[in-house]
C-alpha cells in the first residue's frame, strides 16, 4: 500500500469526523466510518512500511486531527451557515395585550370540541376545551375560564 493512499484515507477519515462533529451529532455512519478509516490507515502504515513510518503516520494523524478540529471549531466560517435569529414568539399564550379574553365572551366553534377543538372569538382563532361534554361544530359557546394557555368554554344557553 502506497503512502499517498494512506494519506488520502487519513484525510477522508478526518473529513468524516468533521461531518460527525459539526453536521450530524451523535454516533452515526460518518463517525464510525471516520474512525475505521483513521485506524485502518495507521494499521496499514505499520503493516506495509514498518514501525518507523507507522509511528510517523500515527503522530501526524493525531496532530493533523487536533489542528483540524481546533480550526474547525474556532473558525468564523461556520457562523455563515448557523441560524442567527431568535424566536421570541410564544405558543398557546392567551393572556396578553391583543387578546383581551374574559369569562362571558361568546364565540363559535370552528371544529368539534372533542373535548378540545378550535373556536373563533372576536375574530381570533383559539384552541379551547369543553367544560364537560362534546360540542358540535358551528355551535355558539361562552367562555367560562381563561387560563394562561387554555380557554374553557361551554355551550351558550339562550
């Protein structure tokens, strides 16, 4: 086995390890393949070229791996593909300024409340829970209780 092939296998192993560390976290095929390529190339260097060349290949592989990992993690090039925005929205938060719901407000069911479904109150759509029974679609409902993340409704009595 020639030295250029061993060096190529080492570079492929390092690339697979970078893919494992930076793109596909966890133990995946990339990490296992990278480990096999690195260990296999070092073993081939010892087997085909002797202990001296094997020791140089082992030392070179360790140094090159640490240098590559250091620059890959310190590099600002990864910032160009990273998500920079923050998500400041809230899910299922009803008690805020634009949604001034209170007990006694009325609306209509958009879907069947079985016991949870969609209702429209004052032009806004909410997920609501029926107080005690199923409520069919297009039924007028009345708000019983407004919790921070849930609305409790009952059928409106006329």
